[in-house]
């Protein structure tokens, strides 16, 4: 199971980006997001609603104390950062951990220094400034070797039929 920990959410500034982190996590194979920082019921409700309508196994929760999440997590911890080791050099090693749960940590505001020492891997998706949404998407894509793009979202009430032009929704 892959859980994404969103560090330091700020209600006034990060609402849209945190929502995109959660939706990207869900769409590309993570089963849970934990929001830390400021509690934002709107995001929790919105993402839960999307997950219930679009299907698949997915949860979103809030925990103010990110240290508690990291300390209590049983499994490997991966921090996505521009300062880490290149994803292309470490993804095979991380993928070998398939029998263990992964906690993937993405920041918003400046990431506290203790995070870098509390994880098993500090992974970069380019040693350049970039979006945490992009980093998460690329990491999950590399981790699942592209298979997440064909993921089945069981229990969906809404699906999309691929269409070259327009939106073709299928309600169930």
C-alpha cells in the first residue's frame, strides 16, 4: 500500500495544489493521503466525494502532527525533494520493497530538516525547483512502471469513455 503524506498544508495558500496532490495520488495508484498542517475539511470532503463517485480504494485523512505519522509508519519512507538522489537511480531499489508499505512524503512550505533524516530515501525528480504534484506523478509512474495508467477503479459510479474530442461520461 502506498500512502502519501502532504506536509504543511496551508489553507489560505495550498488548497488547490493539495487537492491536486491527493487526486494525483489516487489516480496513479496510492491508496491513501494524509494531510498535515492546517486542517482543511473542504479538501477532505471534496477528495472523499470524488473517490466515492469515481471508484477504487482510496482514503484521505488529517493528522496535525506529521512526526507522529512518520514515526508510527510501518514500512519504507520516501521523501520527494529536489535535493535527493535521482529517481532513475533509486527506483529499482525502492520497487524491490513491494512487500512493504510505502509512505511518500511531499511538502508544501519549506520542509523541516528532520524529514531528511527520518526517511529511508530522499528522492529527486530533477535537481531543479519543480512542483510536488509533478514529482509525485513521476515517482508513482516510475514505481508502477506505467501499469497505473490502466488501473481499474472498482465501484465507480462515473467513468469516462475515451474520446478524441469531447467528454463522454458513463454513469452507472
